[in-house]
């Protein structure tokens, strides 16, 4: 690595190190975070910020792609077919793999041809020791002949999360495909979000090895023709840039040594009209290849904890849960990072032992209602948070800090905190009715699907700034890329 390039890469690393040391940010080796971390947490006033780029990036081309003409190439069947192919076509077919995902929502034994797979009743309707309820409305999709099937799902968004690339460059960030049940049907909405972590084939170069990925996404801003961009994105996701693996591969959704990547669901299918309404529920899965159940290694979705999503009862100062004391002590250690008065950068690390099995974004008083569980005080927990706030010189209240933690949970980000204050004069930006990537038309441009005000006005501009800052740090030297295989 040449000295100039080394210095440019180190600017990001040094800035992140200072942020971690001075403001209590979690290190790259701590608990996984689904939506915050990496170079996206570098403060905007670091030396990385140099002369402005000549052409500002187009958010709707280089960060959040929702044009229907492009997304027509990313339907649910193609995604699942590609995943099965990456497993050498062994085990389940694409339709079976789709059905197996939703059979996790049914009690055991589930569908006969999906024997031995995970179900909601495993471990007594718990996961990680916390409740994991069955969801028969979504579980019906596991039945052969279900009217809602793999062909019912189309892509409504492609998302560039280069901002999640860690400062050491051990990967190049996340690249997402949001599938939704189409067409939009009020009261029967359902989403599958594939969140691939893309390996860095030149990890020896650190983050600089990811420059071709950053340049690829930036280059889309200059392409006015949606079909040209569609072809480029299709290649990126299903073939791969030169030297890089394709995004859509079973090994990028959890089936790797670091268990990086995940698949998340946002569930709101309803049963018959006379059935009780079920709340919006968010869940997380790892896609793994299982060689123990059948003769051939079989891909399967395994329920996982929802990250940065501690079980709400742990916020109860009077909780008798054996993990509550340890959680509350750890939470106090995260107060400094939660007190950062920046909607894009306040954060906290949650060791997985405290993470919930699911996230309900709707029901008052449910485990995801952290503020309700925390209560008005006084308590030793309230006092400890207050003392830490005083130590770091913050005017926030303990309730503000808990509200911020709630905003970073799945349910909080999607609805509970939508348009609500989180202290320090900040208001959490609004979702688009329980989602951020919607299957509803964009009112300003019906050729696109809509995205939330939170994305459009708050988070995407920040991600653009991160990408532009990296790009303007210099031009990479000519170095042949190594094969990722």
C-alpha cells in the first residue's frame, strides 16, 4: 500500500478510534448492530471531510433504489432461486425454502416435507430465553397451494449501506433487497429484507479494498437511463463486481465464520375477518446450510435474536429476571454514546444475551415499550443513569436516554418513536406507517415505490455524506483485485 493511500485509510480509522475513546462508542468487535456502526459513526467534522465532490450523489440512484423498472429484475423467485443455486441446488427448492421460512412461525411438527426445521414452539415458545410467539397468519404461507406464495413477493427497494463498512475494512458494508407482498393490501402487508454483508477480497488493504464498491454505487448517479442502472445493479447483486462475490449468496446472510449478515421480516398478515388482529411484528433470521438433517446439505432459515433490541422487561427497575441487574449495569455504561446529540450517531451496544426474540412495534405496554417498563422512577436504575448523564455533562433525563434506546430498537424505529421527541431538542423522524421501504407508490413519482420521511430527510443524506467523504479522500492506486474464492 502506498503511503498516500495508507494515510487516507487511516483518517477513517483514527477518527473512529477517537470517537470510541471519547464518546463511548462500541468497538467493531462488540455486539452486532443492524443499522448503526462502521464508518457511518465517524463524526462529520473529521479530517476526512475535504473538498466537495464535483457532482453530488443522487440519493435515489446511489443509496435507495425504488424505481419499479429496475426492481422488476429482483423479484422474490429470482432471489430464492439464486440462494438455492449458491447451495449447489441441493436440499430444498426455492419454493420449499420460502415455505420453510414461514413454517418457523408454526408450531412443530409443521409441514411434512420440511421435517426437522425450526418452529415457534421450540424451547417452549422462547428464543434466547425470551418469548417467541407463533404467528399462524404468516405461517399459512408454508402450506402447499397457499394463495400467498413466493410469486406474491416483489422487490420494492435496493439499499446501499456502505456506511456500515467497519473502519478496519474486514467487509464492505451491507447491500439490501426489500421484498414485499404485492400489490399493497391494507391489513395484509408482509416484508422480507435480505441484508447481505459483502466480503472485502482485499482485506489486506483495509477499507481501501472496498473502493470499487463505493465507486460503483457513486457511478449510478450519472446514469439517467433506469434500464442501464438496472443492468449494472443486476450484475452487482447476482454476478459480482470484478474480484468481488455476488451480493446474493447464501454465505452473506449468516452462513460464514463471523455469522455476518441476516434476513429480517416485518410481518402484518391477518387471519380470517373474525380472527383477532395480530400486531406488527419484526423478526430476524440467519440463513445456514444444514448438513445434519437430510442426505444433502439443506439451506434453512434459523430464527435469531433481533439486534440492538434488548428485551423490554430488563428496563424495569423492579425486574426479577436474573439478567436484569447485569443489563442495567451495562446500559449505564452506554449512556455516554446514547447522549450524543445527533440523530444519526447516538447509539449503544447490546450484548446478545440481552436481545429479544422479536419486536412488537404496536402494542402499548408490550416488551418493546421500553419507556413504559422503565417507569417514572425513582429507582436505583434511574439514579445511576442520572449520575452518568451528569458525569458526561448532558442535560438529558434518564427517560430521554431510554427513549433513545427504544428508537434504535426495531419496533421503536419503525413506529413507537415515529415523530416523537427523544430529548435534547431532537425528534425521531417519521416512518411510512410501520415501514421505511414501502410497497405504496411514491406520491411525487409513481414510477417509484415510496420511502419514509426518516430515510428521505434524515438518514439517506447522512449516508450520502459518508460515501462522498470516503470517495473524496483520494483516488485509489491501480491494484489488481484478488478473487474472493
